[in-house]
């Protein structure tokens, strides 16, 4: 550069030497962060101060760094120092200067830019740095006019406190430089590299850092501070994965594909804020929480790592739910419930149980919560009055997770009201063949009873063989007893009745309030012709299906069992051509009526009858006898029919943590679905014990359809699990327990 006294050459040589020293320093201190500051170019202004050592009398500044948009970003841009017009001279060593100061805790390691100047009578443009003691170390100077913008670069082994551009009267202090003609110096397109080797400080608080079990989206409060370039990012991680990032406001611009600061201190030195951290993507259990503040130079400072407990999955349903004293109607209004809690593994412990009781007339306790770590019982539950109620129960963990849809149901049946009982009013004359007392009970229903009689004048009651016959509804029944051959006289009667809960009642009066008494007068003497003796008869009978037979037989749903047998004399000889009466009484809860059939014995006294499909029933066979043969009766045979049920499972392949959907239908041939729905158990096959074990119990709707889902949690590896649905036996359901076809589900851990 002509007329610069070799200044530009010195700048280039110094730049190469300092750049090499800077690379060597970086190799030794690779951990130090750096950032570039763009000044006066690229539509960026200048973060510099200007000063005049003459007090403003001899020099003046001029700055134009941001031209109109859309054009050349360097068109006309400059930072200049001028000598003032109208002043004659300025003393030697005086100058005007532009100064860029590094933020506290940082230092300048390189300056790159463009300079040009017009210089007369001893004026020089000098580029230099302040090492930190207020001095001025020159790395470039020019003493002659050169108005062509020239590039310069200089690097420094040790970071510098400031960079200055001076327009200087380079003569001795005792001499002066002429200001006519005027001189000036100019800069633009500066890139100042700043070294920042101090890491920020970071701290956290808020929900996620407060301890305890956490779920869902949690708030995290954070704070950061930095002595240097300021905080640019606040970053939060869980187990090394970024879950929160906050970018703070910084003075910067994208230049050549990189972000450069537009101020020497680009970012705030203290920041704070909050982040919403989603925990749902992490497994249940402990996780490591980290939070770091990153400054503009890329230095990171982190708060101490913390352990965070995460649980986003509700517990499974209670295991082995049972009512103390068993299910069924009871008189005492006190219910105790117990269960076993599922294994939570790494998840949060059980914190308690949510429960709800619903019942007649819209009764609903609403959802209530019983707290207690690993709670396994609810005691002293009471009902508002007699009736059939249902308790629903599900679990809540310490993270607050619960799934009402996983609730198990338990019937609570209370009947503390005695049944009503009264003898039927019979206006027919004479001694009746049977005595009848009507029993009513609104809740548990009539269950048993006995009719007694005694002769007037005695205190000893005699029990009659009494049958409980169902009434027109489940709430009514009748006690019926055949009168024995009473001796003439007056007799009083008493009826004792009990309901299914064990409440009892007793009466000796008819429904109209009159005392139940009869009088038998002596009959006139009758001379009877001798009756020839009749031959005794005997009935042999059994049930059979497939290869099974006996007086008690259990068959699949929808099959046709066969009654077979033989009518014989006492000596074993078969009785052919005799008509037998077969009565099939369906079990309680069936809609089909009692079936009465007749069948004739064969040549050797044998008989056979197809009973047809239907619910469970009791079958009796009787022969009325004739003039030569006595009547006979076979004790009732028990035909038990297994319930019919189907099962659908989807999907058949799944992973641990996924839920399988279960559905199917209970078949209801000849039987209505119970009012509360049919009780259905979903079971799995346990190979170790070769037994079917329940995993959940549900109820069907009134059409017999049921739906449920189950989530596999603790399977490792790959397991093939056989599932089936079982229609459980229960009061009022005229079928024995019956299971569906097994379905195999493949679960991968």
C-alpha cells in the first residue's frame, strides 16, 4: 500500500503471526468458547464509543453503517474520524478514536475488517488493542492517503480488553499537525472475535424439581447468569434427552450461514423463566434431570443433576377382591372388603383406593377416596337401607394416576327386614288336603319355612313336611304342607318363614286376621270291603350324554341329554306297557316352564326320553300304579348345563404396556340376563399349575354382551398367553359355570 510507511505489510505479517499463535493457544485451551461480533456492515450498526482527546475541539465522528434495505449492505457504510474544519492545527499525540470494549470476563483474540484514509501533515490511522492496563498496542498503522478500502486481520495470543481505531497527530507533543487540508480515517465490515472462557451458572426449581412422584406436563422454573457474553439458551434434559429449550433474546444476525453477535455483549447476563416439561414419553420410575445454561460463546454451566420420579400409568385393578363373610344377602349392615395390590415394579406405590356405591332409587355415594400406602382393605362400609347395591373400586398411585374404567364391581346385598307371612284364607268346607301360608319378602326373597300344628289343649307343636313353592314373582312364595290323617278334634297351626338373609317371622293367623284353626269331626263308621294286596314296583333311572351317565350329570350348553331307565316289580321282572310321568323343573331364574312328559315302558320295562337343550333342571320319574301295582317314584335327578359364552380378542399380537380389547356374548337360551348383568370372568391359563386364573371380572349388558380391556405390564421376552371367558355361576342364573373357546395372545416384552 503506497504511502503507508510499510504499515499494511506489518499488518499482514502481524496478522499471520498472531493467527498462528491463536491457533496454538486454541490447541492448548480447547475448552475456551469464542464468538464473532459483526460491526458496521451486513446491515449491522456499531457497538463502539467515540472520544476526542482534545475535548471535542479538533476531531469529529461520522457513522453510517446501515444503508437502505435491498441493496449492497456495504454501500456507503463507514465509521470515520474527521479533523474539524476551521481549526488551524492540533498538538502532537492528540487523536480521535473509535473503541470496542470486550465485556467483563472476556477478551478480544482477533480483529478483521476493512480500512481506508486520507492523511496529511503527520496524521496517521493506527489500529491497536488495549491489553487491559489502559495501554495501546499497535498492530497496524498508515501515514499516507489511500482511499481504496483494504482488508486487514490481526490475531492475539493473549485476549485483549479493547480494540481501537485512532486518527492521530503522530508528531511530538511539542509540535503540531496542520488541519488544512483536513484528514480522516475510516473502518467498516469489522468482525471481532471474542474469547469467553467462563461458564454460566444455572439453577432450577418448580414442580418437576420439588420431589415426589410426577406425571403429565410439569413446570420447571430456571435461573441463569453469565459473566461474559450472556446467556443464550436454557436447556433441560431427562436421561440425556432434551425435553425443554428456551432461547433468550440476543443481539445477533445470520451472516454467511452463522450467527454473529451485533453487540460486544450480545445477551442478557441474568435470565429466568419457566418450561413445561412433558413426562409422558418416559417410563415409570426414577430419571435423571439436568438443566444447563449456555452462553453465546457456547460455554455450558449446569445445575446439579437431580433424580426425578415419573409415573404416568394408572395401577391395574385390585387382585383377589373379596368380601368378608362371602357374597350374598346379609342382615348386618357392615361390609368389609379386602384385596391384594398389583405389583407396581418401578412405578409409584399404591396411595389408596377410589370407590363408589350405587343402588336403588338412584342412590350414589359419588367417588370417594380412601388414602393409605399399599391400602388393602375397606372396612365398616354401611348402606342407607335394605336393597341390592354395587360397590366399584379402583386404585390410585402416589403420582395421582387412576383408571376408573379398570374398576372391579362387588355386590353388596342388605336385607334387615323380616319377611311377611300369613295363612291363606280358605272358605271351602271340610278338612283341606293341604295347608298353605303365603310368604313375601321384597329384598332377598323367601328362602325357607315350616308349618307346624298342635291339638288344642296341648303345648307341643308337630312339624309338617313343608315345601316352599315359588310365587308369581321372586318376592313371593308359598309354604305348602299336606295334612296327615288327623284324629277328630280341634287343631291350631303356626307358620315360620325365613328370607335369604336369615330374617325370620312367625304367625298363627290367616291373612284376614283370624286364627288358623280347623276342627275335624268323627266320620260315620264305614264298612269297607277288603282290598287285595298290590304288587310293589320300583323305578331305575339315570341321565346320560356322550359317554357320561349317572343320577347327576353336567353337560355342555345346547346339547340334548337323555333320560333312560326301567320299571320293574319287586322281584326284578320288567313291567311292559306302563305309562310313566317325567317332570323337568328348571333351576331358579329360568324362563321356561316346568315340562311334563309321559313315556311308556318297553317289552322289558325299559324307557328312554330325550330331554332337549335348555337350562339346568331337576328331573323326577313317577308311576301312578294301577289296581294290581303300587305306585313308585324315583328321587329327582340333577341335570346341570354349563353356560354358553363366546370370546373375541383384539389384537392377537401386542407389546407390553399395550391393552388388549375383549368382548363376547353370554348365550341365554331359556334364561334372562340378571338385572345387574351377567357376571363374566376373563381367565388366563397358568402352565405351572395347569389351572385357569382370573385377570378381571366384569358384567354383561342386558343383551348378554360384554366388553373389557386389559393391559399387559410385567411380561419379559415373548409369551403366548391363553385367554378364555367364563360365565360364572351365581344366584338366579340357571346354568353352571361355562367357558368359551380359548384364544392365544402373543405378548412381547
